[in-house]
C-alpha cells in the first residue's frame, strides 16, 4: 500500500492518496482523492507514478461530469478525439458514450455484433484504436449507470505477459511488426451490417512493432491484440497465425488479468500501450442500461526494441492537430 499527500499552499493537507494493489501483477484501487476537484501537484505526481507501475487504476464512486472527466484526463497529456468514426457527446468533443442494454430486444445484427467472434478465437480482447498509427496512450472510463449485476470489464497486463515468455521467444518477437486494422476479430453480419461499413470507411490501417518499449520506464509490452491484429508482416500466413494464436492465448491467461465490477460513479484509467481489455457480454439480456463515458489521451507511434516504429498504411493520424475547446 502506497501513500502520498497533496498539500495546499497554506500547508494544510488536501488529499491523502492511498494506492492498494489488487492482483499479484498489476492493477490498483486508489482512495483518498476526489477527482471532481483540482488536484495538488504531489497528488498528480503520485498518480502518474502509480499508473506507470500498476497500468490500471480504479477510483470508486467519483460521480464526475463530462467536463470534470475531461479535466482529469488532461493531467496525463493532450486529448485525442472521442473516436475515429463515432460521434462524441454533444458539446463535449473528447467524450464518447458507450451505452448497452436498456431492455430493447436485439435484432440479428446487434446480437452478432456483440459477440465479436472469429472462427478460431474469442476476439473481443483489444487495445483501443490500434488500427491508427498513433493509438491513444491512456483511456479514462467512468460509469454513469450500471446494471444490478454483471457488466464487468477485464484488463490484461501485456508487460507481465511479455516478461513471462521464454527468452528465445521474446527475442524473436522483438524483431517483428504486425498489421492492425478494423474488423479483424469480427465477422460482419451480411450486407446490412452498418458497423462493418462504417469501420471500413474509416480506412485506418497501421503497422506496429509486435513489442513496444514504454518511453517513461523502458519496459517492454506486447503490442498485438485479437480484435485488430491481422498478421505478422515478416512471417508466412500459416506461421503468423500460429504465432499470434500462441501470443493471444498466453497474454489473456487469468493470472495476467484484473476484473472490475462497476458501481455508479466509478472511474478507471489504463495504459492503452501496455494493456488489452474486453467488454462484458453478460448483461445484455437483463433489460438494464449500462451507460459509460470514455475519454482518450492522445498517443504517438510505437517504438520497438529493434528500433522499428509504427507506420501508417492508410488513414490519417488519429491525434487531432487542432484541439477543439471543451464543452
């Protein structure tokens, strides 16, 4: 358990931040801080260090507004657009709504889309927007309304997963790059699938190092995921498929994961460069709305151990050159 105090100019204690690890490898609960108020410099420093070390942080029952969530996210860098091809919340250009459930029966297209299955792998595991050459560095998600049960989100630790591969396999992966695009882990539901048409129209395809070096710490993380990574560029198709299947199965082992059960007002922040996550599928039949809001911190092209960097195959950089004002 780690503690850090933030103090006002008058010297009075404003926050007593407590970071409590959740699993044996990564993820931590953070208490003793309110995210709806300005944060002391010492608190911000402690949070940045905690995020670097634990990779996913959870803050209980914060109940932020869109504006407060955006302000909190800015502490970790400039913000990226809400999503490459989905509209932001009106008046809040960096906030993206994620609403599921709600009691409406699914049609065939919605039911199929919710599964995100490929023929040989459960491929809902993903890091966000890795089809772009510069995916978000961090994601901040808050819960405004949650179902009475279910609806958990699970993250995988891609730093520990990399470190626990054998040395020869790590050295092999260090040299490789892979292609990322939309719809890799998704089987479109016929010609009526609007999600498939929209994702294809976005035109984002990028090549990334299979292993990414995190600039703040020098640690290495696997940088592939089932939902976006189509193939390893330097291998034949059969070799690529077998290596990716091996890596995907390894990185999602239970001992490399942390699962969060949401309460209303909870906030999570994660390192999108060093983790993957999977959305829940156990609440849709309950007839209860799950309403979440997400903000992205802008990222940059990845650098691999062998000096290879991310390159865009098609589509523009994701990070906006001109930052619109907050709503």
